[in-house]
C-alpha cells in the first residue's frame, strides 16, 4: 500500500513538473507584417534572422507572415480590417492614414523609433534594357516621342508617388515653376502604356513581359532585376532624385487586441541593429543608422543629388493633397490623355 502511495506521489510530481515546464515555455506567436511590393526579399531574410534572435532571447517561437502590394492599397487594407501587427509601408503618408482613419496607431507614431521611424532609405532610378538602346540618360529623355515608360499607378503605389514627385521636381528646377513641371509630367505619363497597381507589378511588366524601354524603379528593385528575372538590364542614375524614406510602425490597435505588442516592437527595433542594417544593405536598401553597414555597402549605390519630400513639397500631407487626392495634379494630367 505504501509503495503504491509513493508511486502515486512520484507520478503526481512528474506531472506537476511537466505542467510547470509547459508553463515556462512561452506559447508561439505569429506576426503579420503588411508591407509594400519591393520589400519581399528583404523581409524573407530579415524575418528568419529575427525569429532566431527572439528564440534565443526569450525561448519563444515567432512566425512572421508577409503581405505585399501597392503601399496605398496596403494601407487601405489595414484600415478595412487586415490584422497587421506592423506596417512597413513605402511612405509616411500611407502610415499617417492609419492614424487618421480609424486610429489604428497614434498620430505621433513617427517619433517612436529612431530616424523618423525609417530604418533604411532608398531612391528612384531608371532601369533600361542592356546596352541602353534608346540612350536614356535623364528624366527629360522620358518625354521623347517613341519612348515607352513603365511606372505604377500613384493612386495605389507608394513607389509610384516617389517616381512622380522625383520627375516633377526635376522639371520644376530645369524648366522653371510648377506649371512647367505639370506639363512635363503630363508628357511623361502620355508615354506610359500601362499603370500597374504596385511597383513589383511594374517590374514584372518590364522584365518578364518585356514591355517598355525604361522602368522608373526603386533603387533596390532595379538592382534585383538581374538576380530575380535573369535578364540583363542597365541602371541609369538621373541627375536629380528624391530621398525615399519608407517608414515602419507598430499597429497599436491590433497588437493590443492580440497581445503581441512586445514582440512587434522588438521586431521593428531589430531593423536598427547591426544585423538588421546589414540585411537592409545586402538587399540594396541604404542603411539609415549603422555607420558600419553604410561603409560596407556604399560601393553599390550611385552618388546622387537627392532632395527630400519636406524640402521640395512641404511634407507628405501637402504633397498628397496637391498631387494625389481626387482632383489633384495626377487626376488632371492623366484624365487628359
């Protein structure tokens, strides 16, 4: 009888120990990163690195799911209820929309991470067929007769808005004033045969479907053309371009509902670490904070004359209202095609 009691106590102790061990092991967690088109490769590599880091630090398994599309379209998807833990969109204006429409995050979201919540930057360049058969050298070559230009739709794509504003500012400086810039951009879009909804769609149109003579592209997307699609392309650095500052943010309303705030915050903070910055550089984004990564990858980036959205357009709120809102300059020039 005594041996049975001892056996029972031993079994109970083992079960209790197993229960405690199970309790000590954090439950797995899943994050959803809603991003724009050209970050697919960046986040595949970054997600694996972060999962390894987080497991070593906390013992918790984390799976990061990715959603990609045109940046404006992605912002609207979050506003409409897509359960994003983090938003890593193409421009701060799209992230601002999450605060304005539904309070998905705080209005001061951009102050919550270093470098205005932009851990990496990029710019806009021109990709052409190998050997540059049409002799494309700068923005003004894109309005010549017979030149077919591929760029996405500024109504849905953050990259397209950077493209549009880079071309606008070039023309404004070269030809003098906004009226001349508007004429220039109208001529440019008259040479655009198709408007894809996102930057990756335009890349596929140019690279796989062999449409167009020149692709207006994110710098990182242009450098990935040969690697991803196997065809040969050249990159033309224009005389003037825009400093693109893609921003990242925790989607407050969703992480508080799901209980994922700690891991979502750590996920974005990891973009600023040496490993995160190195992964950005490896994927042809310009590291924003690590001097080591900046030096390591400087050779792969053209030295460009860059201006910022604040300098040229007074920030995204003003640029959106004047150029991309209903009835703005894009609607005015595109509906007249």
